[in-house]
């Protein structure tokens, strides 16, 4: 199975750079019609999905490293 359009859009948003504070949250609301909390829940689940890794290994591996670092700091 392939990733759905929403999952692909989440990964595409994570590849982008944002100019200032609040810009990413605004993009999440406007482009994906999701609250930031729901977006991050979906993103976290997506990082554990093998289909996401196959679709965009660079982004998924980068986000997995960031997640692991944050967990280790707790």
C-alpha cells in the first residue's frame, strides 16, 4: 500500500523551511486543515510507518533522530 495524500502532505510540509514564529502552525491549519496538536500526533505515528520511510527516507530519518534525541533528554 502507498501513503495517502494527507500523509504525503505532512511529509512535504516537514521538508519545508518556515520564515518565522507561527508560520508552520499557520501552514498546518491552512493547508492541511488540522490543528497543530493533531498534526503532530499524525506525524509521530507516520514516523513509525515503513511506507513513510520508503516514500521519503531523508525526512523520516531526520525526524526520527530528532525524536530520539528529545526522548533521551527527558
